[in-house]
């Protein structure tokens, strides 16, 4: 929804709504992804637990989710499963990332419906490509 701005010369100028990503990661990756997202004019949102993550989705309508498999206290499997089971969020693009040695986790993420799964080493270094694979830039 566009926000009305003052009229100038008979033309109404409106500002596009902010583009947002939900980043569910530890502080290191959250900061790194926030920096990357900002360079593409995206805001990042975080959440402390699964319930607040769903509240963020409902309230702020992020265009995609970046989900870490290694965030302490956050059940990524339950979150991704619930996200895909909910008709309102089932098509929200999700990138899951984690340790390159966690092959079982990567297989689980794929089975649970992650759109893209990458090791930690690629999530920031290949951010532009990954973001473009998830959303229209």
C-alpha cells in the first residue's frame, strides 16, 4: 500500500512500501545479512521464537525468509513445517542455511519444503544471487 506524500505541481508522489526479509539467524549472520539486504534496499526483521516469527510474517509481510539451522533456541524444523502447512504462508520463499557438514539437516530442509539450501559460507558471499533466486529484484 502506497503512502501518500504532499502534492508537488499537481502530481501526487507516493512512496513504495518497504521491502522486507525475515532473517532467523544468530547475531553474526543476522548482522551480515542485514548489511547485505540494505544494499538492495530491503529491511530485515528478526524474531526471538517461532510464534513471534509468524507474527512478523502476518504483520510485516516479508518477501522471503532466511532461516538458519544453527540458531540456539529456535526450532527451524518445526517453523519450516508449520510455515509450509499454513495456506497463508505455504508459498513464502525460504532459504535455509547451516553447517556444510550437516548433510542430514540439508536433506530434512529439502523434505520440509525449503526453496534453497546453502552452507553458511555461501549465504553472505552469494547473497545477490540467492536473493534474486527468491524474489524479483
